[in-house]
């Protein structure tokens, strides 16, 4: 009980830091004033431009207002005005494939059925409206108390609680691709060369609801897979965990490709100049792409793009910190301090290889493999 209380306090502190470094920072680095100035204009324009901003998306006034503000925030991510921002946005998006997959797969667990973790669409929508770095640590804190999987079941019971519906599992990756990857690519298409700026704004607005789109596609593919017999129900709980191997490995590989690509561009900015025809790459180096400004003594941002980069950096790191602490806590509470230390080392090492989000997904995969090994089923499902 005491360890859970301490763990919860740490996760709440991470969420509070997320608030301080994401939303709180906007009031101290000048970004909030700049954003409010654009919002207050009689004729809405896109940040750092004189281009008219779209204000009508759905016909529902309240929803259109929210979407218009979100589009203004994310627009600098796709313009290339500050090249370090699109690079980090691509990086975050690649890791988001793995991070959202964690929520999806945890929602499929038999042990989480009927709990708040059974509904990844709700959590995804929450972290789109309330920053990821604030929402996810709270998700982790609740997981410690409310998920049966955090109560450290043992043996066959653990495998049973970790098991997933194989048909729904089979539908997960295509749902992620069509619901998240494709909507992420669309607004990143060059405008106005390939798409119009108006279309780009529509795609940015559409991207905001990707958790719902992933959920819808998941339901569609589940029906298709079941009707066409593309996958068979697992013969046992252990077999379902074996079936998950392909989902884990392919998702991690996809995130890893983006991770390595962005790292390469950050260390060799001339490659960005050559491949993407970017005239000025002086803002691109590993520090500008990955290291945010100080949250204690921030400087005043010179543009909306600079402020957006800092907010996304802290958003990503705070959310990953919450999940990092969760997997460390789960490992330590089940197997002791040495196991927790090993988990920390593994996640840090894997983060170098595949990125933090994919490393965390990998750690959830390792939990499955350990559970299978404990009941002697690992070889049977390979």
C-alpha cells in the first residue's frame, strides 16, 4: 500500500511538471501572448503569416472554435519555417505510433475488461484535448490502483489476465496505420505544391480526432477479420500472447525507422537541405530538435513555431516519463529492486535503439514474455 501511495505521488508530480512545463510555460516565455494576439484579430490568420485561417470545419460553433485553435497551434509544425519543429513533430508522431499502441493493447487485455483502461479512444481523446504529458501520468497513476494487472497476479492467472482477443489483436496494426499514420501524413504534404493551404488546415483538424478514427477502423477491421476468417481465435491465453509478437515487432520497427531517420537528420542537417530542399538548416542540430528551453528561466520566444517546439518537447518527455515510471514500478513490485533497476537500464538502452515510446512498448512486450516463461509456455508459442 505504501509503495503504491509513493508511486502515485511521483506520477502526480510528473503530471504537475507536465502542466508547469507545457501550459504554465506559455505564460512565461511569451508564447501565450503571441497566440492570444492571433486569436484576437478581427480577421483570423495562421501563425507567423498573413494567410487567412479557416474557422469553419463542422458547423458546430463550439467545436469549430476548438478545432480552429488547435489548427493554429499545429500549423507551424508543417510549414518548415523553423525546420527543427517539423523534424521533432515527425519524431513525436513516429513514437506516438508505439505510445498509442500501448493504450490499444492494454485495452484488449482480459484483465482490463470493464475498467477505464478498456477504452483507449477516451484516453486518446483526452490527451488530444489535455496535453499528453499531463494526461498519461494520470493514466499511469490510475493504472496502479485500478488495473488487475498491477496487482501482480502470478503463473497461469497472470497469463490469463494478460491475454487478448486474437481477432481484435490482428485488427490493431491496420487500424493504427489508417487511423493514425495516414491522417498524420496528409497535413504534412507540401502546400500549396501538392495540397492547398485550406486543405492542409482541414487535414490538421482531421488529425485531432485520430484516436476516434483508430477506434472506428479497429471495429471495422475486427468485423472484416472475423467475417473473412483472416485470423483464428487463440487456442489458449498463452497462444494469444504469442500472437501479439508480430504486432509488437512491426510497430516497434515502424517507430524505429522514424527514430533513426530523425536522429540522422539532427546530426547531419545538410541531408535535410539536400532531400527536402530546405534553404536554411541553421536551426537544425540535436540540441534544437531534442532539448527544450529551460522551464525555470525560459527565454522569450521569437515566433509561434519556437514556442510550439518547446511545448511539444515537454509534452513528449513528460508523457514518456509517466510510462517509464509505470513499467519500472510494475517490474519492481513484482520482482524486487534489482528487477526495477534492470528495467530502467533496458528502457534507456532500447530508447537509444528505437526511441522512448517504442522502448516502452517493448517493455510491455517483455512483460508478456516473462509471464509466458513463468508457466513454461514460451517455446510453444514461438
